[in-house]
C-alpha cells in the first residue's frame, strides 16, 4: 500500500468530507484570505461515508450547503469541511 493511499482520510457513517472553495478573488484582483470571510457554501466532495444513502452524493461532485454549518478540520496540511448527509442541500456534477 503506498503512502498517499494510507494518508487519505475516509468518511464514515453518514458523514461527507468536502474540500471547501476557500479562496475568493475580488474584481480588483485582491485575494481575501479564508479567515476574513464567511465559511464557504460549496465545495468538492472528497470522501463519502458508507451510510450515505443519497446516490447523487459522490466523490468529485460539488456539494451545496448552508453557510456556517459542519465542522472545519485541518488534516495533513489540507482543510476539510465535515457534514452530515442531511446538511447537503444540493449536488452538482462539474462534468456536466
């Protein structure tokens, strides 16, 4: 088993790990750091727990959720947002 596979976090139960869209560039080119803004309201689904029953919630899709919910977690230098299945209000496929 390679090191990259061993370090990849896995969601459990009905939890979903999301990589939030944190960087926002304003029209003038100014980048606002994540701590200066409200939590993101969408992100890429990174890992899906085995008890997630909604078939549209899959890795690689874009999850849409209310601001200020879930738990932010830094793991191995990356930020993740952890949500329960019912917190996701919409899903979009970036390939469509």
